[in-house]
C-alpha cells in the first residue's frame, strides 16, 4: 500500500489522541507584578525608622488593622536611639539634605516622645 493517495474518492482522516487531556488547564492570567520599589537610600532608612518610632509612640496606625497602636515607650526610645546612633556613625559622611532630614527627624521624634511620656504619666 502506497502512502500517496491519488484517487479522488479516497478521503483521509486524522487521528488526534486526546487521552489525558480531558481537562485542559484554563489559560492563566499573568501574575500581578509587584510594584517596583525605588532603590534603597539613606532617606528611606530614616523614614522607615521614623515610622516605626511613631508606631511605638501610638501615633501611627497598624498597617494591617488600621487601628492606632498602644504606646510602647521602651521600643520607641530604642528606635530613637538607633536614629541617634546613625547620626553619630555617619557624621561627616552625609550630604546636606540627608543631614537636614536626620536632624529634623530626631527633633520631631524626641518632642513626640516627651509628649507621649507626659501623657502616659497623667
């Protein structure tokens, strides 16, 4: 029998094996991409530490619940101390903008800490 089909009345057919394909997977939508984060820099570190201190002072909402946190003054003091340590360790190595941000953050956090401490005693 020849592979060539020359007759007009002969019709060929195609066999498609679909075993194991009864449930074709649905085409998936592409995974949502994480938003691109800016490259880490000193200002981002300071803002992160400042936000943490505000949370521990009870002045920032919990990001998961949206509820104000209870003040935890020892943790707030430790975070402020970390910012102070960064100021001491980076002295002379910061540009003017970074230096102003660091000093402004420390001043603000110290004032808020004193206010929260006075409120806790009352």
